[in-house]
C-alpha cells in the first residue's frame, strides 16, 4: 500500500517580524492508504493549523504536502479547487452546514458541484443516509436536528464523493 499523505518538513508562521508565532515547527509524517491517524496535543499546539494546511484551507510557510503523490502546496486556482472538490473530504468541528439547506441538500451539494446526475445524487444520498441512520432527518434543516445528527450529516457530506482522504477536526466534540 502506498502513501495517501506525505507531510514533509512543514512549518507555518503567523504574524510579522515584530510579532511572529510559529504554529507548526518542522513536522513530517506519512499516512498509508486505509490508515487512520489521530493527532493529539494540548489546546493551541497547532492541530487545527496542521489540518488546515493539509486541507489547503491555509498554506504552509515552508515544506511540502503530497496527497497521492501530488504536491498540493503548489496547487493554485482551478487545480486547487478541483483537488478540494474531488479528492478531499473535511469534517469541521462546528459542522459548517448551510442553514438554508436541508440535510439532504447539504449532503447533495458536493455531488451537485461535481455535476453528478440528479438520479445518482438521490441514490447516493439515500445510501449514505441509511448507513449513518439519518434518513428520517433528510428533509429537516440544521436548526431542527441535534448536534449528533448535524455531525452525521457533515460526515455524510465529507464522504459522499468518495475522496482519497478524509480529514476530521474534533469530529466527536460536543457543542
């Protein structure tokens, strides 16, 4: 099995010369296909910053991040958008569901962006909803469901596109 993720000597700084904070200090590691990895550390130790760099929400100051052999630190514009859309799933600690969309629509959105046919979207959403036991809330809005149900909707949205890699930032955190 090959590496799905290679993090090579990454560093991340915030601020400027007079007030510089090093959030990530020369981190390197690999993750193989089908491997689960947990990142633990004290509050403020850079866990979310690391995930944000791997997910391209933020850019590294130095080093390289490779996903399936592709250096994502060099991606820009449409190539970066395509990577996020097709190869990455992200489960945010605060769900990041769109309040004006139902659970079904929140999950289907990722497939709609990929221009998947409506019938396939419906089949895939129903399939993942059954697996995550959320079929009964598909027509509800985020404000109408519990925190655990919101997290399952967010999880469904992250995995519905069958990404190469799924990142989760405190996915079991209670709000």
